[in-house]
C-alpha cells in the first residue's frame, strides 16, 4: 500500500471496484487478479483491490458490517481497536463532557471512527503518511472528523472542551518475524510515542486516555488515574489508562465484554486482600472457577474468591475453588470430576480406564508443552471414538496438578 494506491481506492472508480467484490478466498485470488487486469486495471491497482478484499474479509471479525466501507493496511488491521471496545472508549469522553478528541497516533482510525460516531469532533494525526491517508478515508462519513500526517510532539492541542487519546505503536519498524509481522516492543520507552510523551500530553490535557499493552506495569499507573484491563470474549485485549477526569474509579479495574452478555466491571473495592488460598489439593472443592484474564491481570482475583466464598488454587494464576455453585460474570464455572498430582502416566491411565479419547487441555501457570503431553497421554488433537474430557493443568499450593472438569 502506498499513497497512490490509497488515492485510487478512494476514487469513484476504486470505490466502485471494491463495492462489487464479494468475500475473499485464497483459491480465487489469482483468477481475480487476472480478471481485473483484463478489465483494464494496472498491476498495482489490481493488487490493491485484492489486498483490500482480503483485509475487509478479515476485518469483519473486528468491525462486522462496518468493514465493508473501510480501508485497511495489514498492520493497521492487526493493531486496530475492536469496534465494541472503541465504543467504550468514546463513552468515557462523552460522559466527561468532552467535545473534541485529539487522536494522537490514530492508526487506521478505528477509535477515531467511534469518537466521531458518538458525536465528538476528532482531530487525528499519524506520523506515517499512508496510515494517515487510510484514516482520513475511514473518517469521511463524519464532517467534524479529520486525519492528517503529524507527530505527537508537534501537535497543536486545543485545550478548551478537548481531550486526547493515544494508542502508542508497540512494534519495531523494519524488523519482521517469520510471518512478516513487526516484532513487539516490551519497554515503555520503546513505544511510539513513548510513555513519557503520553504523560506529557496528559499534563497539558487532563482528559487524556491511552491504550497500552495488557502487560502494562502496575507501578507505572499515574496518581489519580484508572488503569482498566479489558477482555473481549475471554481474550485480554488492552490496558487503558484514563487520567482524571476520565477516570471513573481511580486505581486498577477490569472490564469484561462479551457479545451476548452484559458488560462486567470489577474494581479494587470488589477485591479485598489478601485472597484466601488452598493449602493443598485435598482442599479442592466441587467447583472450579476460571477467572477472566482481565481480572487476573488487574490482580483482582479476590473479587471472585469473595463472590464465591472460594480460595485461589495458586496466587496470581486465576483459578478459584469453591464449595457452592455461583453464576458470576467474572468467571466461568466448571464442575470438578477428579483431581490428581500431574503425572502423565497416571493421567493416561485415568483417561484409558474411562474410554476417553478426546481431551481439551487448559493450563495457567503450568508451562507444559501441549504437544509433548499429548504424546505422553497418547491422545491426539482429534476427538477419536470415545468420550471427551477437559483437563486443567495448574499449580495448587506450589505443586502442579491435573484437574478434570466439565463445563457447568
């Protein structure tokens, strides 16, 4: 993708071409390029169209029907905020009475679109010219939203009625892995813009929010700010830092989002410490609660032990044992079938005695290589002809255990 490709894709001819293409399939790609070339498109134009067809098809997982009217770059789509999560970001600014959001490092404009759709004016910038052009195209439905090329350190920030949103880049440019993706950075100083720059923006515009990686260190949470770990359908997707006045609950919080259930918010007030813990496998109750990853990362598992009158199997791992059945939005409940110290030979015998040939392996804090364990158990990834089982591998009071469970 280059600026010429973006210009053509947003032209009437390019838009007509994209509108008439269906879902992407690898098996059809070569034939489609051949047909587009025969219809008069240049090699560059045909490649751009097919690439957008593929990216729009992939983007439906994040943007649903919106994807059909958007432009993407491969890295931009990978790093873009899911539409439902971006809507949560926009709601923060609206609730605080913000009228305009400076989106600094906007990427392809996923959050900027949510801000604009909520009725906010948007001034977005990105240092990469192609990315900024894609964002500008994605913001065209909203006259009060624009995207331009710019750097955070050079941005002119209007203060009155304004807020700022930053989504620092977390990949190194020019360094690719075997799948062609840029390598992730780990330190806050390596972000683009850096964490220091994010804090500098917040000092100028108090109504500032920032999207950081879920591994954001707890000791870096700014005073009076809220650090909210967010999960979508069980996947941990971000840690959002909300400076005052955007902080609804200063400190550590967790937000659990699912497409078919109400959102669940957990705060430090819900998680009194210390959290009770098992002293050994003998104390395991009949119910096992798998705590949502956002809660685990926010170190709020005590909210689940409190809600279930349960105990952690191991501090910080995110499994809770209970003696009563509770339906709570913060954790998934399983019925415990059996439990034993983790010894592959013993587990293999247990499975064989019950005719179990299909095993789902779940693990937290175990560090077990699944392929090797399946070889030892003589159970492949296929279901086989026998019964099925779910095996949870996790430490219990410091000793690795295998817990057989079934969904409640």
